[in-house]
C-alpha cells in the first residue's frame, strides 16, 4: 500500500510520527464508459475554457473566486494557513465512542508508526484500549481540514474521518411521523420479531452479492448467452393490517428455522 499522508499524532506533548493508509477498497466492479455507437472508450480531458486546448496537470492551479476575480492559491499558501495542522493530527479530547452518532462517520484509515515513534504508538494504542475512550482530533489533508476519531483495532490505530456538525442536514427538511398511535400488541409483536432476528454481529457473513450477480451476467454475455431477466415489482398490500404483516413475518422466520 502507498501512504497518502505523512505527519504525526499530537498526544499532549508527545509527537508520534505516523503515515496514513486507506483502510478500505471498493467492492464494486470497475466499469469503463464507451461510446454506444462503436464502443470506443470515453476519455475525459481537462480543457481550457477559452482556447479549448487540453491542459496538463502540472499547469493546473487552484484559485478562489473573490468578487469576480480569481486569486490563485499555492501549496505554500495552504501550509501557511496552519502549518501545524498540515503535519499534525492533534488529539483535542477523549470521549466515549457511543456518544458519536454514526451519521458523523465518513472514511477509515490505518495509521502506521514510523520507526522513531513505535513505542509511543504502542503506548497510545494500549492506553485507548484500557480507558475505553476514543480520541477526537483534527488535521488537514489535501487542503481541507477534517475532524477524526482515533481508536485501536487489533494491533493498529484507526483514524476514522468524521463530519463537522454543519455538514449534517437538518432533519426538519424531510417529512417523518413525529408521533404515531401504536397499539401495545403491535409493539409486542415488533419486539418479538426483533428478538427473533437478533444475533451476534459477524461482518464476514455479508458479501457484495450484487457485484457477484452482475459479474455472472457479464460472463454469460461474453459467451454469447442471453442472461435470464427477473422483474421485481414492489406491491404495497392494502388488505392486510400491520398486525397481520408482523405475524406473517414471525411465521416466515419460524418456517426457515425448521
């Protein structure tokens, strides 16, 4: 793997030199875009709006539209804005992980210690594990400030990027039932269904089955076969009430178990 960021964790007055690696990879199929007419591959070019000519990456700069006039921002400007944040993941506080709602979580990364920071890295990892806390910090990557949660996972320290509060949209923008009249029997049946489906979480049981099914269709088409098409139609039953649907759900689970 290739490191995407190099810097240090600020743990009080202790600096732990680390490198950041992406912790995830896409499970979807890598599909190319082609011209429908001749199946030629589609290319995307960076084109000068005035001349229509293609521009090399080396000749592209970033700029901010300031009252209709562009102000070019260089790499040095990004670092001058906050040199410490450009190189330091500063742990600001420690909190209980359940206090951070899942909506804030964004992207996970692995943190690898550099040789001079291995002992301090291990100390932070074990201290987090023993305390049951996670660190909340901030840093700058690719010219953008980010919040993060730092926590141990097996022998590695995970940095999980989290969103700022202002990035979460107001729930009042959508229509949801604030209050509803729920009968005691309906709640009892719903709880029974939850209890029946409750188990210990094991992520290895789950797989990207859609990509597998899509790959089977691709293999069939490559061999000149016409894949079978199944149509799914979602029908909302008006004849059955909520209790009937809950009872049927419980019965289905019981039949599968037997």
